[in-house]
């Protein structure tokens, strides 16, 4: 493997925290008018997207929100694009490795 189990857990948790913290960062940057902080948060959002838009459990349990077809398509397209990018990087990395017994 590339990384140990503990490091893998820590990286996964770090990505989760970063991706869920970007929306408040963008809101703060818009309120303060700090352009540099806004651009930094937007770049982070491209690298670590927040897939909370795909969490439809909150619409089934609790207070239902209106589900629009456009938001579903945008969030689904975003997830498919991100999955494709991850698969592309995976293919590139594993094509360089040799698996000899």
C-alpha cells in the first residue's frame, strides 16, 4: 500500500473536515470582501468539493426541502466528474506500477 492505515484514516478525516468547511469560508470571504481569501476558498472548493448536495436523507427524514431536478442534475454531474477525475488519477498511478509476484 501507499500509506499506512492510520495515515489513511487521518487523511480521510482531514478531507472531510476541509470539504465541509469551505462553504462557511466562502460566506465569510464574501461578507468581509477579502478577494484573496475568496479565491483561495474557491480553489479549495474545486479540489475538495462538498458532496452534501447529494445527501437526500435530510429530505426524507426531518424537514423536507423541495427537490429540484436542476440541483439533482448539477450535484450528480459534479459527483460523476469528480469520480472520473479520481479514476483517471488512479489509472495513471497504477499504470506506472508493476505487479510481479
